[in-house]
């Protein structure tokens, strides 16, 4: 009897151990998923306005970019007009370089006409210089001078209008009643003559040795060209 009781107790103990083992947690790790927080986009749009280059407060600075090259060209043309014939090539090349700078310059639409007048004048001056270099006839050179002068005047008037300025004519001197006023031909911008001799030169009212003397041109002095006669050298 005692032996049977002991066997029953052992069976109960084994049953309890097996039941406890069956309650252990499964060792397989559990994956945990974490959802990243969603960040709402922040608007960084800022309103910017591009200044109008043609506005009255801006057009002066824009026109100055164009006129700066015009002043440089006029200075170079003056130098070219006082350069000996056999040394003209480098000075003409410099004029062409300035013209290319103008061609490459981007301007607002309000300055388009100003740039067109500027380029037209530069082209005429350069062609006149090349014609002089190749000893073109005097009539062709005179026509080029007159055209260049006209184009320079167009450029100047356009610039004045853009800047809102007023052109005031110089007052004329009083003349004798019945005497027609003298008409002065505008000068060819950048073309001058210089007395490179060793003595002063007489300036006369007409291209003749017996014409009235108006004064002298001193040695080294320069004068703007107004025109040229067919018989001029």
C-alpha cells in the first residue's frame, strides 16, 4: 500500500513540473514597429518684386551704362583723328572693340532706340575711319561725316528725352537787319584737325588765300571739323 502511495505522489510531482514548463514564454523575440512622426511642411515663400529698370527712379542709372560706352568711344575717336595715317590700325581696332561692348550690352526695352542710334553712329565713324585709311574720295568722306553728326544728334536727343531734360538753344548774336543769320554746320563728333607744323596757321573766312583772315591757329592747337571742300587734301 505504501509503495502505491509513493508512486502516486511521484506521478503528481512529475505532472506539476511538466505543467510549469508548458507555461514558459516563447523565446522568439517580438518585432516592435515605431511610426515616425509626420512633420507638416512649413511655407517659406516670400514675395519679391524686380525693380522696373524703365521707372523714372531707375532709368538714369540704366542710361549711364550706355552713355559710359559712348563717352569712351568719343574719346577713342578723338585720339584716332589725331593719329598719323600709318598708325591708325590699332586705334580703329579699339573703336571696334568698344562697338562690340555696346553690341553685347543688354538694355531694357526703353533704351533700345538709344542703343540703335549709338551703334549706327559708331558704325558710321568706324567706316569713315576705314575710308580715310584707304584714301576714299572726299565726297564719300563728307557724306559719312554728315551722317555721323546726324546720328550723334539723334542719340543725344533720345538720351535727353529719356532723362526728362529740356534742350535749350544757345542764344544767337544780334545781326544787322536784313542780313541772314549764319548757319553753322554741326561738328562731326570726334573728328578734329591739329596744327602739327612749326608755325601758326591763318584761319580765313573762305578757302582762298585772299579771303578775310579770322585769326590764327597756334602750333599744336586743334579745331573741330565742320566740313570739307571738294579740293581739300
